[in-house]
C-alpha cells in the first residue's frame, strides 16, 4: 500500500540541516543560505491513470500537470516561483503532443506567474508520462505543516467535493491566490490539499498531528458532480460518499483555531466558499457526527496507488 511506503520513507530518509520539512508533507521546505526558504514538490502523471491521451484535450492535461503541483505549494502556504517539466513521450506523435501540452501548461504558468525553468524530454515505447517539479518560497517558519493541528481547532475547506472524475480533475483550480491571502491574513495551524480524497487526506493531517477529527457530515460541501456521479453509477454510493472518498478535488483543508474559523466563515474572503466541516479532537482517528449528535468511527477512504510486494 502506498501509505505504508510513505511511512517507510518518513522513517528511513535521513534528516539534513537544510531540510526544514522533509518527505511526508505536501512539499519539502529547504533552508537557503540567506535564511530564505525554498518550497519544492514534484508530481508525476501517467497516461491511463491521471488522464487519457486521445480522449482528453492535451492542453487540459498540460494544465493539470502544473496545477496539481501548484496545489501542493498552496497547501504549504507558499508562493509559486518556477517549475521544471519532464516528459517521457511516446515514440510516435510526441512532438505534436508536446506542443499541445504546452498550450495549457504555459497558460497556467502565466496565470500564476510561474517561470518554466527547463526540464527533461525523453521518449520510450510506452505511454505519456509527465513529471513536474514546482518551486515556491515562504517566509522562514511560516510554511503550513500537516502536523500543526491541535485539539479544539476547527476544520475548514475551500470549495466542494466529489465526482471530479467527470472532468473537473482536468481543470483543477489550484488554490494559490486563496492560500496566499490566508497566509498573510489568517492563523492557520495545519493544511493539506485534497488530492486523494477528503477523508483520506484529512486522516493524514490527523496522523501527522497525532490527533483525531470529528466531521459534521451534514456540513460537507458536496459538488454537483458528486450528485451526478451517484445518480449515474447507481451503485449505492451516495453523493456524500463521493465527497468523502473521491480524489482530485484539489481543494484546501485548513485547520484553524475556533475563533479564527468563526471570523473566516463569516467574512468569506476568498471568492470560493469556505466551510467549517468539523473539529480536531484528541481522540485519534476520524469520527462522524450525524444529525442526531451521535459519533461513529469513519473509515478514511480515497485513492491509493497500488504497490504490491
Ligand atoms: Mg498534497
């Protein structure tokens, strides 16, 4: 399982005096010589898993490859600066495909003022693979970590959840502007972006912070896509199930003190809805609170890469 391997990395990668945050968060934070902090993240997307060449417009694929990385920088409260783009192209049609990918990728880079600083271009007898490394900056000691949640904190989310597989995952809007506003104007204890599923990613914050979370199920913002997917699949999974477990929403989960949550939810400063969905508790694990006020264990669910031994 991917989670086991991630724990193995966390336990086995050596610490380094330059590493403020190492493997196991949304991005690494690296101390530079003059005290500034570099935030670095990388994400690899594969044809057949994260998109389908031929079925999806290549410009949207190029956008997604950069956007998912910017989402990880946003989850650290970092300002994006530059990106490196590595392509492993199929041996036939690779040149045209590259130019189409870059249409979307460069438009998104321009939108967020990100320099495309280079990369690597290979080909092989397999399908398209894109790996983007995004670099950002953050003031010393200001990066948002997964590990800063405290019992009593409130859990806020941007946007709505579920059903992104209907197409929204290709047009992901990284919450960069929102994160930069919050980094300047709000007290954020912990954060993560939702790439693998709201409940699974929230459980990662809990694990890193050695705490638990109680979710008010009635307050989870459900995307119209989740409603549509539940209707179309008709397999017993409700829109709420999709909102809790579907991946690639690329929204932010923000853990803030209760008074700050109240202020932000009333203020709605972001242009995208900010919703309180639950509370951090010192009882480990995820819990759901129904309309009757009863708490029940909630199994974290979401996308995990299958890695077999
Ligand atoms: Mg992330």
